[in-house]
C-alpha cells in the first residue's frame, strides 16, 4: 500500500472525475478508462485505489460498490452520485458534476465524512439486490395467480367445480395482472441505460 501519510486531495479527485467524464463521452470501456486514469495519476495512493477498483469491476462489481470500499477517500455523496449515474446510464454527466463539485472545493480538506461505524458493508448495494429479488418474487406470484385463475376457468368450462363467473378466479387473474404490470413498469424504469 502507499505511504499511510499520503492522501487524495480534492484537486486529485477533480482531475480524475474530469478525465473519467471525457473518456466516457468518447465511448471508451470503463476498464480502459480506469487503466488510463491509473497510469496518468501522480498520487500513489489514488493509483493503488484505481488499480483495486479496476480489479473489482473486472470481477463483476459495480463502479459504486468498488469505490465504496475506500470510505476514507470517497464520500457517501460521491458513491451515491456514481450509483445514480450507473442506474441512469449517465456516468459522463455525473463525473462532470463531481469534477465541478471538487473544483469548487480545491482549498478545502477532502470530502470524506463517512462515520467510523459505517464499515465497508454496502447497504445500498444490498438494498438494490433485495429489490431485484422482490421483483422476481412478484413476477413468480403474478405467474402463479394468472395460471391458477386460468386453470380454474379451464376446469369450470369442462364440468369441473365452479363456474366462469366465480369471484375467486377473477380475483386471481386481477391480482396476477396487477403484479405483472408492476413488474414490467418497475423493470422498465430501472433499465434507462
């Protein structure tokens, strides 16, 4: 690791964010961007962090999750901005905004107000994973409700118990359709990349 006394300044972060935004606008791969930034930075600590972030991204982690492993360098504000940029597919704009933010604070101390108790567990990533599990459970519930309602109608039409006007199969179909529409709307809104 780099010398413990070395630190990352707002000027370092502003330069990295500005370069990241420029390279993103040029449609360069994130891994290549991280490699370029690592090679260009003169700050030894930031170079090591960018190397680790690049390895994390290569291993399938999101950029925000990779940066969140370094709470002494990247603030919760920084991580939240990156996460939103990834979700909205607007990393270039987000990095431009972050560069502006750090350039306005060049004389200030680095913006790292993460509490000591925060640890390295990424609660936002866990919540995001839970959202996708919830979506899949809703999709499964929708499929089961629609299937049960249709089976009920099919057996009623062939002389089985119940008649097509029964409330229960109509309620099952209604619930299934509402769940399916909710899943479609939520997943469509999340894929604006």
